[in-house]
């Protein structure tokens, strides 16, 4: 994968001996934790469920 090899070259130039896959997993985990913290309902929130009785009463 081209992105992995580019990131490995740049990390190697800095002197960090981390594989890019580990960094990618850490970033993915942090994104999930931030989503849980600030948007617990998710990207697409659940619609409110309406029943037939509720619709009949609202008329």
C-alpha cells in the first residue's frame, strides 16, 4: 500500500520506530472514543418510534 510505505519512510526519517498500522489503529481508536464522548447518539441518530395509538391521539 502506497500510503503505508510513505508513512514508514517519514516515520523512519524522524527516528521513530513505529509501524504505520499501529499508528492507524491508535488514531482509529481515538476517533471512536471521541465519537462516544461527544456524539453518543452516533452519526445517524435513531428516529423516534410512533405507534398507531399515538397517531390516533395526535389527530
